[in-house]
C-alpha cells in the first residue's frame, strides 16, 4: 500500500474497489449484450422480401418509366386540342415608280407606309371542328392617296370537315390510341410487378428448401458419425467386420460432401433471392434466414375447377387485359386510316365586322374598333381536295388492317395459352399436395425403421450395411418431403400468377398479402 493510500484510509480503498467492480460488471454486461445481439440470427419474411421487390426491382422501375413515357405521349397528343394564341406585328414601306401622266402632276414615285397588328385565337375540337377568331388593325398612309386610312377587321371562322377528319376517326383518333396505349402500359406495369413477385416468392421458398436440405445433410452426417463410433466399439468386441467399418467411413465422407454441397446451394439460393428482391450486391451474402415456414397443404381442391379459374384469369390477368386494350387501339387506328383515305371536303363559314377611321395618332389607329364599324359580313365556302391515286393513305390503311389482325391473333393465342397454363398449374398444385402427404408418411415410417435397425445392430442381429441402406432411404424420403413442400409452395404462387390473383383486385396499387402468397385462389369472381 502506498503512502497516499494509507493517508486516505480504508474507506477510500473500499470505494475504489467498489467502483472498479462496478466498471468491470458494466463492461461485461454491455459486451454480453452486444455479443447476444450479434449472435442472434436476423431473419427475413416473405412479405418483406416481396415489398422490397416492388420497391427496388429494376424490371419494375423500367416498367414505371415506360408508363411515364406513354403519359408524356398522351399529354403531347392532347396538346393538339389546346387553345392556340397568336399575334403578329408588321411595318412596311413601299416605294413604287409612277407612270408619266402621274409624274406630270408633280409625283415622281408612290410612297406608302403601312402598320399592321393582328391577334388570333384558335382551337381544334376532337370532333374535327376548328374555330378561329381574329382581330386585325391596319394603318395606311400614301402620298398619292389623300388622307390617312385606319382599318379594323374582327372575324370569326368555323371550319367543319365533312369527310376526312370528321368524328372520332379523324383528328381525335391519335389521342384515343395513345390513351389506350397508356392504359395498356399500366397493365404491363402490374403484370411486371406480379412476375417479379412470383420470382421472389419462388426464390424465397427455394432458399428455405436449401436450408432444410442442408440441415438434413448435417443431421445425416452426425448420425453416421455416431454410427461410426459405435461400430468401432463393436469392432473391438469383434461383433462387426472391418470391411463394414471401411464402408461406413466411406459413407461418412459422402455425407460430408453432401453437407458441403448443401452449404454451396444455400449460398446460391440466398444470392438468387437477394437479386430477385433488387437488393444491393453488398447485402446479398448477409441476407438472413427465412422467417416463414412452408404453407400448410390444402388437399381439398375439388371445388376449385379449371374452367372457373380460367374465367377468373381472363378477367384478372393484366397482360391479357393489356392485349385487349391494344386490340381496341388497333381498331381505332384502322378507323382513322379509313377516314384518312377519304377525299377532303370542308365547310368554311366566316363572319366579321370592319371599321374605318381617317384620324391620325394612336387614338385614330384604335378608332375603327368602335367608330364607323359596319357588318356583319358573312361568307360560306366548300373546300374539296381529292388525291387521284391516294397511295399514301391506302398504304397506311393496309398496314393498320394487318396490325389489327395481328392483335386479334395475339389475343386469341394468349387466351389459349392462359387456359392451358391455368389447367397445368392447378394439376401441379393438386399433385404436389398429394406428394406432401405421401412424403411425410414415408419419412415417419423410415424413421421408425431406422430406429429399429439400430437396435438390431446393437443386438447383433443386423449389419452395418442394413443400417446404411435404411439411413440412405430415410435421407431420400426427407429430401423428397422438402421437394414436395417446395413444389407445393411454388405451385400455389404459380396458380395465383396464372389466374391474375397474385396482386389485389384494385388497379390503383400493387397490394400483396401473405394469404395471396400462401393459399390457392378460390373459385370466386375475385379469386381471393
């Protein structure tokens, strides 16, 4: 003890030791808490991975940008029906030579100064009707015409197509086709979301299956290791042959290989799940284990019939709905091409007021708007144009007929394939559900058989080879059970996807819930 410590007394020493003990205890508790947190495995749920997919998947992002692109095209097409304003300002000076008789009067040339101002507003309606209103003010001052001349013209012109450009097949056809393409692109986006959700769900279930297969491989390796130790004891007691021990050692090595392959398969499945969900490369290797188990098997699928599910699919699948919209768009485009192949025959009606003033200055320039205003004047004309061969319009008409026919063929083929895929997905679901039941029963029986063989080996009435064969069959049954669970889980998602019931029925969002990912669709109009 130092002089300083002896001077402070024993009470100070007790306080020092208590503080040191408290510091060590606190450090230990914090370290153990941190270690516990770091050792606790982080898990990921299926619904979280699906939501991450919808938020981050590049394929979905590309589809969203395509929707924005088509919305821009629609806005551009609607711009043709906006009110258009225009104005013009002109100032001219004209100097012309005069004939000899005019020069005798003392004039050498004609000098004219003009000023013109025009305002115009026009609009094209979707029916093809065009309306234009204009206001023009003009000032004219010439040396060979006495007085100053200010004129105004207020006019209103209506142009109505009677053949080409009339009705919905005319100027509004392009706007309608772009609008239908916008709606179809929105359906494409929803279908891209459903496809990405299916890929993520399949990858999630595969990840879970690979982990379970790895666990089976580890358990099998452990059981064979225990069997090897017990058999070596029996060898010392000369109750088993040395050749059986060598075969058992070889099987232990095989189980080790299976376990290593399982670890590699788990890593690959983890990376696949992360890529499907749109995660960054740095987050792939650290992705946690699945938090959800395989969905419960529904064996009673008698009420779920293929024809009903096909009807649901044809009304709910967004790719099929997009194909329908594109067929409608092709029909509108064909109508526009037929309209464009007609001769142009337009009725033009015009009415207006004219004013005149001879005063100078700005008041005189504006005076014709209110002084000496006469009218209304009116005119009517029919404008006709007829291309003789009209090959451009007829060629486009033939193109649009072919496009419409292609869309009809595509739609019919899509309906045929959807019906086949729905029936196939339903059959796969039914068969996989039966496989799950059979595989679980086989696992139970082989576990009982293995336990009995181990007892027989201990009693000396069975061989190591019999135990090895039973162990192999148990492993095969366990792996088959995992495969059956995987097939059933993926078949549920596949049937949901094929029937268009993987997402919610609302077109305003991309709602996904766990029920839609883990239970088969019902034979109702909603499919939920």
